[in-house]
C-alpha cells in the first residue's frame, strides 16, 4: 500500500506557530479512487474476486464519491458495477458529471424512489436481481452506502501507517468507516477527532460497531446545515486556501474539516505545542457538480474544477 505525501499547512490557515498542522494527501493516491475510497474499496474488491462475485452493487446519492470510486475500482478489477441511486425522479434526466463519468466507467445505474432507498438495507440480492433483470444465481457483492463495512475499516487502518508521532488525528466523517479505521490503528496516546459533514444522526453508534476504543470524538459544529450544504463563506475559504497552498479541497468534507480545525485551534481546543495530522480524504470529483449548483444560485464558484 502506498504511503501518502504530507504537507505542513498551518501557515496557510494563519495558525499560531506553536501548533503544528500537517495534511496527509490521501487525495493523491488515485485520480478517481482517491483518498478514503481507495482504502475502503481495497479489501472489498479482493473479497469480491475471492468469492467469485460478478461485480459490486452499492448505493449513493447523485453526487456520491463512493459511487464513482466503485465504478472505477470495478473497472480496474474486471468486475461489473451497479449503482443504486436515490431519487427516481432523476431517471431520464441529463446525468450530472459524477454519474456521467460512472456510466462511462461501465457502471449500470438504477434510480429508485426515496422511500425504497430508505429501506435499502432490508432487501437482499434476489430483490435487486429481479429489479435489474440479472441472474440471481450469480450474485454481486453488496456494499452499504459510503462503503463502510468491516473490510473498509480494515483498509482505512492503513492510512495511519508511519503516522503515530502525532498527538491528534483529524478527519472528516460521513458514514464513520474512515474514522473507525483510524481509531483502531492509532496509538493509545493519540486522540482522534472526526468533523462530521452531517448533523448528529447515529454516527457515534455506527462507529462503535467497528471499535471498542474510547480515544475519539465526533464534532458536529461544522456541518454547515447538513450534508453537501455550503455557504459563500466556505467557498471563499476554499479558494483562499487553494490560492495560498495550491491544495484543492472538496466542499462536502475536507473544506469543512479544515474550517473546523482552524476554529478549534483559535478557541484553544488543542493542547499547547500540539502536533496535528489532518487527513485529506479526496472527494474532488464532486466539485464540478457543486459548481453547477453554485452557478444556479449566482454564488462564487470553486476555483479548482476537479480532476479530469
């Protein structure tokens, strides 16, 4: 497994020099299967191949990083892929940049109602085989929304390889699998902080399904009103950081994470002389879709347009 490059970024956030802040560039691992998605899919792809699965079926919203990463990983592994997308109203409409690229990579999309999507964990492979007119005796490996399962947590443990000298490890949190992996890999002296992209909705409980350790917390102060909701102020923060550092951030996860770290440092949340490592978990592919939304609102756009 490759090691990610680290960059010192405290000066770009105008932080006190007594606090050392490094960014682990997991976003550079792969152009499409970037960051935590690369880690989450590693052992799930291996499991699908060992089990003789035809492919992988998984779930997500219309701009899901996980959907695109799964399409790319399956293509590279010679597996088929199916993305079950929330919102049947999207069927027959022009595909956004995320879904268009997933289709180009060979993924088959299935748009379902939001009511059925809410019950997706209660249905099994024969149901989807019937819905998709696939042979039920040749099952696909089914991954949860966001890809967080035991194999994903195992992969995310590898993020911290060689990074045990830091006092704090900070990452963005969606479904909790990445943070769970980091918690399991951390030393007893390290404290893990997750910056949630969503309001409190059981994330702590989900994380506890994968770890019994207690040296962690999830902060819900910086989600900005909900998943994928951003403000002109956050866009300006992203653009200023990119201009100073040359490092792009994604608006759903990593921008809110660094916004939160900066605020916590200024409020004295971290101990004096603390060494902090933040995880850049990728997600840059979603910027094109987000810029379409920003343009429709006549808000400032994100300067970095995402990977080609």
